[in-house]
C-alpha cells in the first residue's frame, strides 16, 4: 500500500496517474478557496455593513502556503519536475487571476496585474524549491538520464 501511495507515478497505470494529478489540482484549488476569500480586494467592513467577505488574513495565507508546500513535496517526490508546478501552483494562480480580473475598476485597477504576477512568482518559486528538495529524498536513482550519464562517465574512466 505504501508503494501505491508514495511510489513514482510513472510506474502506475495511466488512469491512476491522471486521477492522482486531478486530485492534486483539486486539493490545491480547494486550499486556495478555503484560505483566501473570493474577492482579494475586500477592505475591512465599515461599521454599518457586514455583508462583505472578510479580508485576506495572515493566518489564511500561512495555512495556504503550508498546504501548497505539502502538496508540492508529495508531487515532487512522486512525479516529474514540471507536474508539481502545474498541479500545485497553477490552480491558485488561475483563481487569483480570476478574482483580480473580476473587478478591474479603481481604486487599484492598475496594481492588480503586478500583485498577481508577484504572488504567482512567489508561489511558483516556493513550489519549485519544495519539489526540488523532495526529489532529493526519492527512493529511486532519479531521472534515467542522470544514471546513464554517471554510468557512462564511470566506464570511460575505467572505474568498476
């Protein structure tokens, strides 16, 4: 059972592989939707209104970051290097873009593309770092090309 949950996805049947990836993207989307309110530009409510969703909180951002890093580590250990970036960083970036793009009127209409680009860069970099670290702890030897290159160099040098 551990091999099925933690083994490389490349050795699993394609249906299981794609269902696992789809579940990862859904978990990434769900984490974003639960931790960040629907409208990122929500200001603290004035004294008379309470209908607006709460503004983004530090705790929500921290919980989102932890969830995304855990997903990145899991997929970094199990899948190729590009998949965690697409599965873990892609859905939050898309949802954030939709939230920013939904209301392009003032006061911050000119700042949302910059905020989105910065947040997407930070999330993507975090996912790539977590993925790279997780790949160091894989049970297999890594990418097939790495092993072939190392073996070819050893044979040319005359090492056993």
